[in-house]
C-alpha cells in the first residue's frame, strides 16, 4: 500500500519575490562591475600613455642621433593650444603619413602622426616644427583603444669649451588624453630625456666626469642595459649608457665614493669603473666580475650601500646585515636587523644627515624604515609612501631628498617633513639605483633645505587639483577683485572663474602627479596633506573636469604669475613671531585659545596630561555585492597591543560590526602616552557560510599611525567629510550627526575627544567605495577636571 504524498509547489507570489531578489542582486553586481571597469580603464590608459612615451622618446632619440638636424622639429618653448577669437580650440589637422607604424601578428599597431597644414605632405623638419603629434593604439579588430596628443619641445645645452665641445638637447614631452575632451580637461603626464650629439661626447675638451647634476644610474631587472636618468631639469626618461656585454639579473646596486658602480647578480658581485662611462649608447658596457657573495635564498642580497667606506648588504627576508668585501665579493655576517615586523628588504640608502633608510616590500604599500644607529640600532617605521607599490629602488641626494621607485612610478621623499610626491610616472623593473653622492656634493649646489621646500617666490605656473567631496582636510579659498570664492561654491551648477586673484589657500587633492607647480623653472614639491597659501598678482582659471565613465567630477585651478609667493603652512620657517605669516587666519576671525589635553601627531593621539581614556565604536557598515564584511580592531597604547573587543585575528569572535555596543575603558593613561587604533576588514571565503573564523580571509588592515589616506582623525571644529556612502549605506554624516554643530555644520566635540573614520575596502580614493564609514570610533580622554 502506497501512502499518499502531498505536493507543495511554489505559488506565483513566491516566484515573483524570488525573481525580484535575484534582480536586485544582479543590479548590484553590475554596479560594482562598472566601478571596476572604470578603475581598470584608467589604469590601462595610464599604462598606454607610459608605453606611448617610451616609444616616442626612443624613436625621436634615434632619429636625432642619426641626423642631428632633426632637432629642428622641436620648438624651444612649450607648444600652446591655438584658439579662435571666441576662445574655442582650433581643430588640429593631422598627417596621413605616420612617422612609425608598429604592428604585431594579431593586428594591433601603434601609429604616430604629426600636425600639418597639408595632410598628404611627408614629414619635413623645416615645415613640421610645431612639436605637436598624435599617437593611436589599436588592438586587432577592436579598433582604436587609446589615442593621445604629444607636445614636445627642447632646450640646447653645451659642455666644456672649444670648437669641438659636446652638445646635447633636453627633449621635453607632455602627453594628454583622451582626445575626445578639450585640452584643459585631459589627463596629462610629463617626461624628458637628454640626447647627446654623436661623436662629440668623447671630445678632449670634455671631462667624462663632468656629468649633469642629479644623475641616477640603474640597471633593469633583466640586466640588458645600463641606464642613467637626469633629474636636474624635472621629470626625466630613459637614457641608455650602453648594453651589457651579457645580460644579468641584478638584485641590488650602489655607487662607491669614487663613482664606480657595484651591483649583485645571481649572488655574484660585479663592478663598472667610472672611467668607462662615456654616455654613448652605441658602445657596450663590460662589467668586471669580482666574486661570489655566498648568499642565497632568504639570505640573498637585495640591498647594499657603502657606509663609512665599508660595503654593507642586507638579506632579502632573514633580517641579516652583511659586510661585503668589495675586492672579492665574499659576504661576512655583521648583525641582525633589530625589527619585529615581517620584513622583505627592497633597497637601502644613507641620507645627507647620515641616517640609514631601508624599504620594506612586505605589503601592498611602500614602507620606509630608519636605523636608530647602523648597523646595530633598532629599525623603526619612518613613513608610508601611500598608494605606492613595493619600493625596490632607493637613493639619497645631498640636498636632503630621497628618491624611490616601484614598478610604475618614481617618488621624491622628504623625511624631514614626512612628505612625498610622484617624481615621474615611469613603468620600470629597476631593482636598485643610486647617485654618485660624492660628485653631487662637490659639483651640485642645489639647496633644498627645509626653508626652500616651505617657501618660494618668483615666476610661477602650473595646476593644482581640488576635490571638496573626497577629503576631510580639504580647503580652498581664493580672493578676487569681486570677492571670495571657496570650496562651497564648487557645485555642479557653478561655471568656474577666469581672471585675477591675489590670494589662494588650498589643501590639494590627488595622488601627487595630479598637482604640478613650477617656481622660477623648478618643480615646487606639493604634498596633498599640507596647506598652501599663494599670494601675489596671479592669473587663474578655475574649472571643472567631468569624471570619466561615471567617476566623480574634479575641480582644477591653473595658476600663472610673474611675481608670486607660495608658503607650505606645515613647515614654514621664514616668519618671526612678530611678523605675520600668510598662513595666519584672517584678522577678523577670532581664534579662541583652548586648553587641549592631547595632540594628533602623524595619526597618533599623544596625551599631554594624565587621562582616563575610553574607546567607543559609534558604528560602521561594510557591505558589498558579495555580502557583508567583518571588522576586527586592535588598540596600540605605547608599546603594547590590546584586543578588548575580541581577537584581532579572528573574523567572527572579534567582529565589532555585530549590531552590539562596544566600549572599552583603558583606565588612566599617563601624560606622553601614545595611542593608535588598527582596524582590519575580513571577506568570507567563496563557498563558506562565514560561521567559523577560518571561513574568512583578511582583506585590509589600516592603522591610524603613521598617517595614511585610509584613516581620518578628526577633532573639534573640523569639517564633516562630504563623502557619499557606497550603495544604500549610511554616510559619515549620519554616523557623526550627534557630534555636529547645527549652526556651523562642523564637528563639535569636547576638547578631550577625537573621532576616527576608517576606509577598509579600497585604497583608490577616487572610487565610490571609498566612503570612510566602515568603522567610526570615538576616543574620550577624561582628566577628571571637567574636560
């Protein structure tokens, strides 16, 4: 006998609800996919621009070296945009003829056209000398995938004396893209190189040691060529000294006090004598084999430097310091690196003041550490080069600046002010580079002291980027004859401003290469964490640049002046106590002196009095199309770590985004105590429920100290970051609403409180996912005296 079975099919309401849920999920996935496509497209465009300039520079160098008269193709001033009487850009007529066509078997090709008045004309340097070119990349049957405009110009230089003195040109080039928008609204990057006139560099009138100032020597990872890069005129590009007689695989490079180049390849020490350097790419480079180091594996030498006449080398990941015999190559153990952090050494150098710096490539961002005393002193984190990759090259110049490189960019770093910026966008596989430090000391008198980095005046030109929606510390105020323009005016309906200005206060936005300013022909280093004041008679153009593929709009200001001054308010030293600095607030603004019991130093809260300190999680939200992310937290108090909200390394048992209240009373902390907070996000592994700790993978960890772009530390009077929350999440304004002054709209805290905002999903501050409300923490420091 069969029992009757009752069937329970889905009804129509359940089916409709299920389809609606699926639709919502699909829309969310498409949204995130579009965001990823935008970021990926911009990265591809930047890579294409770098590749285009690499090919352009090398092709033009080759043409000039073959026939020096080709220098006539480039003007001696920067090519300008031609406009009609109505101010409209005139359309450029491009040649049918291409200076080069590089094609592959797949059908992709690179094409370079030039500006002309007759499209059928062949290239002639006597006629086609505007210095304006167009490049087009095409990929097989997909058609054009990248196009850009190149504007190139030159300066002629001479060395030595006599009729046969060597000559060279500095070739400058700017690439701008995309061509579908007006020139002023495009993304831009600048490059330069030095090209020597063939046959004259070895003139008897020329001392081969008389090289240009700020010349960096390097060998690529594939060890095929020896390169030199000249930074004395600003951004530079690849110059080839010559091909190595046999390719090697360098892992570290340095220069001796006498100027000879030493490098390690396959655990063997090599040298290149300074007297063999002739700056002629047609001659080969023949390194001398010195001998094996005896190091391999984790002990492999990935950084080395002459210090006090001794050649030191650092191991890759075993935290060991070796002395390397520069005559035999043999390595002898010296000491262990005194550092608790996981360490993968990228490069090392010695700054002008004798401090030994080393880069740690273990992680997603470049970290710079310093020795308290080399070789036995403790290593401490000096600063993080935000948004950089692994820094595998590091060198120091006598002017006090450090230079470092990852796989896509070169950076300048000024340790005295904890500032850095992008020197040049340059895709590279360099494993080490160095200056001839002693030569630079003796022959290059460039002064980049703290004062010169803070204050400058003279002829000024360049652009600064403004983004009032993406920076908690944003500031923009400009004084014109018609009144004051500020960041609050920069709305979608605002048309911009062109005219004269007498004062600009600005905290720039961007990642370094988005800001460029020249003063008297020299690059003025801009840090996006500093406030600047510009004064004088300035001609300005304030305008909006539409975001590409849905990205947020950006505001820019172009500045030109024959006599203006700029001050970095973070480090200015040029004004006495009785002399008013341009950084001083307006006279009619009353500054109330308050007694504070803490300071914020490089993202770290430092108590100036004994205080009972509590930490409270106000809230936070970390969700994405794949689900919810968990967050754990660790407190750093002085040299100890605390986990009062649960295990920092356990995604489930330590999760603080569990809709419960979390507060921790740390008790009374003494004056001088240093406080930092580290938060870590976790993403559930594919196919797991997330109910167990091991179901989760660590996604991102960020500490408030040292300062970084993923953490805002706010105190009383700071503006509320105007950032839109991702998806349907609550914005920062919603989380801090109870701490906002209704009249001013500013953060309103007691003098003994601070708020920390964390972004734990992305390091791309232009992404809509960068909403800084992943975790919101309030720290209260009670002295017991009513504070």
